C-alpha cells in the first residue's frame, strides 16, 4: 500500500558526524540475564568515555518506562520491544553516536533481527553471568518475586534465555569488579572504533 512517506535526504551524512566526533559510530548491544550487569557496565563505560566519545545509552528499564510501556514480556512483545529499540539505535548511529543498548534480548532469533535492522557496525556483547550468580545478586529483588510466582514470564525462571550463538565480545563477570568488566568493553571500543 502506498504510504506517501518520502524520506528526507539530509545533507549531513553519517561520515560527516564520524569525522567531527573523531571516532567510529556503532551499536553495542549488551545481552544477558537480568542482574548480569548490563546497566552497571554501560554506566561505567559511558562515564569513562564521556569526554572523548559521543555515547547514547538505551536501557531496558528506561525504554519500558516510556517509549515501550505498552508492551508486556511475552516473546512477541519482547521481540517488538527490541525491534523498536534497534530502529532508534540505528537513527542515533546514523548521527555518529556510539549506542550502548542494554536489553536482556533472550533469544538468538531476536538478536539476529536487531542485527539485521542495524545492518552495519553492530556488535553483540554477551554479558555472561550464570543464573545462579544473578539470582544471588538479585539487585532489584526480582528473582525472589519471580520464584514466588509473582512475576510471569521472568527470564531464566519461566521464560527462556538462550546462550548467544554469535557474539563479537563475551564479558564474563563472575569474580570480577564492574570496573574490570567495563574496561574490557572500553578496550574493545578503543580498538574497534578508531578512524
Ligand atoms: N563484575 C560485575 N559486573 C557487573 N555487575 C556486577 C559485577 N559484580 C557484581 N555486580 C552487581 O550485579 C548487579 C548487576 O545489576 P544490573 O547492572 O542492574 O544488571 P542488568 O542491567 O543486567 O539487569 C549490580 O548489583 C552490580 O553491582
Ligand atoms: Mg539493567
């Protein structure tokens, strides 16, 4: 069907932004269980790189508090949540930003879809923390509630989490500090986002 949408041809290209920012643009998509450390690591990375890099954080709980508050946690709504975020991340990337996306993104099919939406410069970052460790941390008390049957479709409890079948970088967080884990991602960015 004809939708009468004609995208504007903006004069500034992604490359113009990249030259101005003096670093590559890209999307770093952090996948991992609830409590694995996605938000804590994104927080530290953004703070460390604040002066030298243009960084945007799109975080699960922020997005679900506003933009995507109409969505639930069924597989279908999680997929739609991630699709919208991938579209937003692409827009920021096209304006030369490094976009840190921290979303559980539990299924390989969903990770594949967001990679396809972003197309170029997509980096899957697996924040690898075992369910037992996440449950021990339980920073938001959600595992306790989920075990008590108070949260339906909770990832790792009654909703699946697949090990990523392809990621650009894996960060194992067990027995490490947030700082040390964040530094692994910072090193990756410093190496791969040079121009
Ligand atoms: N090495 C580590 N990396 C990240 N978080 C860690 C680490 N060790 C302990 N933690 C703790 O684990 C919790 C991770 O929570 P959070 O960042 O909110 O996870 P997520 O965003 O993945 O749900 C925090 O309480 C954090 O202090
Ligand atoms: Mg989080």
